[in-house]
């Protein structure tokens, strides 16, 4: 009976790569911080953080919505009525983006088609097998990458998505390395982590990414093989902690059908 119960519990604790990335992103949020949430996985990460370790975090959305609580139900765009209901404030875009300029945003989450070895992001255009493909562009990403105290990028892990140099710098990371941001007038901020489907990359004093942890089931060699440059490896590479029961419960109660996380 005890063995059956244990097997059942383990099945319940199984998680998807998306759920692991959500939990990794949630852990980047500190209590009391003002966070540019965005959509997709970071949206759920904000929910997890609020329900676990960061109950006083504040979420910002580019369309002007500010929330001290997650929206009461899953949203698919930041303008969904559920995101407006019980919002702390509903400003215009200039109002919420000005919080970046005044230095009041601690963390921003960003997605990208490409992220390079110095944490620069491309969401403008890529060169693929079928030639040039145009993408949506910056939106508020360049502002967030330039002016937040730090930012975290999330993306699929592959050589194509992690080239040595992005083909277009939409949003600045550490430019070409140590001291670049300050030299161009960006006096704060920069990338603090890249959370992929295989690993967590962080940044050293040279402004270059290094392998900090591998996700359960991913080997260091696999991560290196699927990265577009000779990725530096921490002397203490760890295994990314698995989601706790509390974190998975928060994800699955909010994203019931796995729309964003399956």
C-alpha cells in the first residue's frame, strides 16, 4: 500500500520542461520587487512567486496594467478583461514605461529568437534556410533590457537560438563584454540569467554567459553541443532544483489545461 502511494505521488510530481522553466523564472523574483511580467511563461512565473516566496512582488504589463495580485484567471493577452479586473492601476503605456526610466523596475522577463554569449537579444530578424524572416521587433523589450536593474531571458535551447553573436541586436545585453554597458550610457542593469529548456546560464565579470546549472536529465556535454559558442562552464555546475509540490500546484491551478506550460 505504501509503495502504491509512493508511485502515485511521483506520477503527480512529474513536470513538463515548460513547468521547470516557469519555476526557474519564478525563483528569480525576490519579495517586494517590481517586475515587468510579460506573457507566456513569465506570466505563470509571477503567479508561482506570489503564491510561494514573493507575496509582495508587483507585476507590470506593457499596456499599462499594474497588479499586486495575479489576474483572477488565466489570460492569453495582457489586455484580457481578467487582467484589468481588480488591477492596482490601469495607466497608459507611457505611464508604466516611465517606471523604467526612473529606476523603479527591479526585474524584467524577456523572450527572444536569439540570445548570444554576452546576453544580447534579437527579436527583429533571423537568417534561416528560407532566407530572411522578419519578427515582431522590440515592443518594450529594448527599454526593459536597457533600464531595468536586471533582466532574465527565456528560450528554447539550440545552436540556432544561442549563436555566438545575434544577427540583429534588438535589446542590449552586455554588448561585447566587460564595461560595454557603462561605455554607452547604460548605467544599470543587464542580463542576470538565461533560462533555457536545458539549463540556466548566468554571467561573469567579463559580461559573458557561463553554464550555471543543467536541468534534470540534461548533461553538460549536451548543453555545450547545443550552444553556438564555446560556453564557459562554472567550476560548480549544479543540477537545477526540481519544482516543489507547492510550485507545481500553483502552476496547475492557474494554467489548468497547460496552455502555456505543456
